C-alpha cells in the first residue's frame, strides 16, 4: 500500500478521475475504522467516510497539478475526516436525537457472539471516552488506523513530539483503567 500511496499524488495530478478510485481503495478502510471510533455509530462512520472522499475529490478538482503532486495523502485525507467527525459531534450536541439501533440486516455471527462482540466494543468506547480529545485522536489514529506519528501530527496540527506524548499518556491511562477493572 505504501508504494501505491507514494505514486498516487503524481497519478492524481495527471488524471484525477482514473487515479481517485485507487486513493479510495487504499484509504477507505482506515478512514472508516477511525471514524467509527470517533462517531461511535456505524452509519455515521459510513457517512463521514463517504463525505471525506467526496470533499477530497472536489478539492483535488480545484488544485493545480503541482500542488496535487506535493500532497501527503494520508494526513490530508485525515484532516478532512477529523474535521467532519468534529463537525458531526458539534452538530449532534446541539440537537440530541434518540439513538438508533444499528442495522443488523447483514449476515453475521449469532446473537450470543454478537452480544459479546458488542459488549467488548462498548467497553473500549467507554475507555476511550475517558481520554482527552487529543489523546483519544492520537491513540485511535496510531493504533486503530495505523498512521505514523508524523502523519497524525500533520492531520491534527500538533507537533510530532506532542503527538507521541498524547499516545503515550493515552495508553498509560488505558492500562490503568484495565488494571482497575481487573481488580
């Protein structure tokens, strides 16, 4: 994937329409996984993921080829995705809605296995919610999405050393929570 990402900016500069599906293919799973952690809802994460790529496509249409060639794509895409997640959270806090059950129409594990999986996901959501916003963002982007510190720093506008500290402190807090749960 790294080789694909390295060649994508020049390919996008030469032919945005032909190269853009490769960009989506390379990054959509990571964007969805991260957005799911931030939005805590599968439908919202899908919406954020889709809107991220729509905005990226539109933005690329207004950039000159030299600017596109110089893009570091993952941090650029994550800047868009994080802004959408923040906007969605801000909007939701202004108008609370009844939580909708996620659509379970897809074939999957049985009810017992699904209940266990849902409980584990919910436990991690609760744990992550105890972290400060920057720590949660850094931990999710580094350990769930797999971004390196430099790309997280570029996406969030924080320095790389601050990003490393956010991850380290966030993980320490999570370890403490798990140890307390196991007592």
